[in-house]
């Protein structure tokens, strides 16, 4: 499964970079933010595979984190370049924190169940 995750992450990253080079309306800032969202989502999905937990917990984590990654990507595409009072960044930080808390809580819960 981890080879599929890495392969898809690389394909999406190269496609995103190609879109950034081809489209004039795709700002460099949004290109970097969306590439970061793809890389972070790939890392989270890889960590699900690497952390030892029961398989029943892995499937929902893949689905939830993939959905969150799509939302992060869309937010990164429409985010403004201005750093001050930018609610898009706040939303990205909240989603990332949610993913990390969910992964940690699931890992702890999985270890307590025998």
C-alpha cells in the first residue's frame, strides 16, 4: 500500500507542478501551498502505513485523511497571497491539527484494544 501512496503522491505533485508551469493564472504562492498540501497528505498517508495499528483503524484514516488532503488542496488553490488576516491559513492549520490529533488518538486507541 505504501508504494501506491508514494506513487500517487509523486504523480499528483508532478501534475500540480505542470499546471503551475502551464497556467498563467496559477500564482507561484498558490503553487507552493498546493504542493505543500500534496506532500503533507502523502506523508500523513505514509505514516498511517508505518505506524503499527489494527487494520480496522487504517481504512477510515485513509479515507478521512485523503478527504482532508483534497480540502487542503482546494483551499491552497484559492488562498490569498496576503499573510495578515487570512482565514484560509487558519483553516489549513485547523485541518492539519485535526489530522495529527486524529492520527495520534487512533494510534493510542488501537494499542489499548487487545
